C-alpha cells in the first residue's frame, strides 16, 4: 500500500490525502523549474555583486560610495520596477494555466509600455542623488562618488524595465532554459567586461556602472530575439492592440501596485540599515561592513527567491487551470525545499565566517567585523528562505495586498524601530541594526506562513478563472 500524507483542507474542513507518489511527482516538477530559476536570479544579481567586489579593491571610499549608490538605486529604481513587473506572475501565470494564451502577450507588452515612462522621474532623482544624501547626513565625498555611479546606471534602468517583463513572460510558461542560458551568457559577458573597463581602460567606478548597463542590454537583446523567433512563443507573443484597453490596464495595476509596495517595503527596510549605518561615528567602516553583509544575504535571498518563483509559476498555472488541490500540494513541496536549502546555506556560511570579508575588501578591520556578524547572518538565511518562498506563493495566488500589509507591520512597526533602539540607544551599532531587521524577517515569515495555511484554495482557483475569462470577454465586447 502506498504511503500517504494527510493535509488539512481549510476551505472544506476536511483532511486531504496526498500520496507519496504525488508528492514526489510535484517535487520533480518543482525542482525542474526551481533549479534553473535559482541560476537565473542569482546570475542577474551577480552583475551588481561582481561590480561592487571589483570596485571594493579600489579603496574604502570607492566601496562605500558604490555601496550607497547600489542601495539608493535599488530602493528608488530597480526594486520598484521589479515589484511592478511582478504583477505578471499572477496575470500571465493564471492566463497560461487557463489556456488564454493571447493574454500573455497583451499583459507583457502592457507592462513594458507602462514601466518605461516610470524610468524618467527615477532618472531625475538619481541625477540629484548627492544633494539628497548630504541632506540626510551622509559624507559629502561618499555622496559624490555615489551620484556619479548612479548617473551612469540610468541606461540600465530602461533595460531592466524590459528585462523583468520578459522574464515573467517566459517564467509563466515554464520556459526556463532560454532564461538560464541568457543569464549565464550575460554573467560570462559581464565579468571580463567589468574587469577591462575598471582596470585596463582605467575607468574605475564609472567602468563598473557601464559594465552593468552593457550586460543588462545584452540580456534583453538575447531574450527579445528568442521571443521573436522561437516557436515556443508563437501562441503567446502576438499583440492585439484592441486588447490593450482600460480594463486591461486596470487589471495590471490592480496587482502591480500592491506587488511594488510589497517588494519595496521589504527591500527598503534593508536599505535603511545602510543609511542608518552612515550616521554612526565610523561611518566608512560601518557602511562597508553592513553593505557586505547585505550583499551576502541578498545574494542568498535570490536562491529561495528562485524557488519561490517556481512556486509562483506552479501555483498560478494550477489555479488558472482550476486545480486547487495541486496548487496546495505545490505549496507543501516548496516549503520543504526552502527549509532544506536554509539549513545547508546557514551551516556553510557559519563555517566560512573568517573568509567572507576577504571577498570584498583587504582591510583587516572590515574582515574582522564581518566575521562577528556572520552568526546573525546564518540565522537570517533561514527566515529569508521561508519568507521568500511564501512571497512567491502570494504572487502566484494574487494576494499581494495581504503581503504588503504583512511587510509593513513586520519591518516598519517591528524591525526598524527595534534596530534603531539597539543601535543608537543600547550602543550595539551595526550588530544592533542587524538584530532588529532579523526580528522583522522573523515576524514576516511567521505571518506569511499563517496566511498561507488559512488560504481557501478552491476560492482562489474560482477567482483566478473568473478574472481571466472576464477580462477576455471584456476585450471582445
């Protein structure tokens, strides 16, 4: 007799039997999507990491300036675009599951059309970044380096708006291999380009920013060519201009705005750590160390984020197809993957605590300070894994608005206030900042776990199909 697992069904107040075979089959499907998606997300993020690592060896001022610029441009530009484009995970994923293939092209082109104009005010903000940083108490030298770096990143912002739309378009169809190959090719292109521009051409910080610009556009061109000429996208790449109407735009922004708020609240809280560290007595050391820790945890974050993206695809496809039981099974499988990944990474990070700092800096004080914070980082990765995966479930299900409220409470009512008290009142400095944000991540993970466990999956499936078919009928009426 085959072994089975009993899971509670909140919608119908009964126990649902999940066989071991069913669990294993779903695990295979999830792994097939998750493994390359992890590579895609990590490869994309490594573009900024590689640039910062190479700049870090130019000196402490360059590392601090580029760290501040990276934080500022992320929280004001790349992350908002990332969040807005995440609406496609819900819309395209559920449309593909419902076999309404023409809607994928419509939603994707709509996203590009409305994301590109948003880049204009963001670019203006970046041009005057130095004045804003000095106004909030940052070192003028660091602010000047950060501003020059950010100005050179403006073309990358335009490429990013297109890139994120293409990634979600392909992800919703489980076309992971082309994204994997293009991301790996982009990273291979970026590393030598960055080195040449920084050290051979002697452009320094400017070369680091310019290499990111070239790499983003390289990735966009590759994916656009695939979308245009691949037979796999034949049904979904077609644009019907008549489909882009007020109803379509309204539906996109219905999910885009809470998606952006959800992502910005979370990532913005971590960027606040860098800004607060700049107010400490030894601002260059504190900023450099916390930026290294943040870069490390952010790099890890994209591993469970890739798993969460796979979960989002599976959940949205199955809800769109009207299969709530399979969607619930996918959530169970992805939770197991997240826990296993967190334990492995946490142990590895702790064992390498005395070596981590050398990857970013040759300064002995920086390396020692990083080693002190690594035990806290090891705990952070566990919470990051859980909340990243559950956030993917939220995006696939379409309840980003709940995730936005959760992130607001976890980080801005708990995490940041506690971090400020520990840092400035109890004089724990950088360690206090990290303890506070770790508490915020813990509250977020627990809250999302509770919401997920209480989700009525049958209702979510019904809402998904009604949304897709109502939008389709409205477009033709």
